[in-house]
C-alpha cells in the first residue's frame, strides 16, 4: 500500500524489483502519486519512506529514504566507518 506522508489516503500497488535501496511500483495512476510517500510492504512491518526517482506511463521507480535523516540508505552505508577506525 502507498500512503501519503500524513497517512490521509492509501492506494494498493504492485511491488517488483525490490531491493534494500528501492523498488519498482505499478498498478497505480502514476500521475496521482506524490514525489514523496510511505510504502507499507507487509502487515507488521514499519512503512518505508520513498522518493520517486523516475516515472513512466505505468510504473514508478523509488528509492527508500532513511526516516531520521532523509538521506538514502545506501548513502548512509557509504559514510559509515569500519569497526575499529577512529
């Protein structure tokens, strides 16, 4: 399910090409989806904040955004120091 960031509305969608960094979504009216939204992958899991990276007539590609920093998860991983490095 796709939700706006305020939780005011929700739309079912089809999730494909899922990875830690993002996903491809279809089954929605692409033009009706805002650039930033929440995606609930399954019941019991916390929703993921998403940012639209691309749109076609029938699909959108999103990256997952860290809720605390609004920084992509893959960018946070690149900036982490190895264990033992000061």
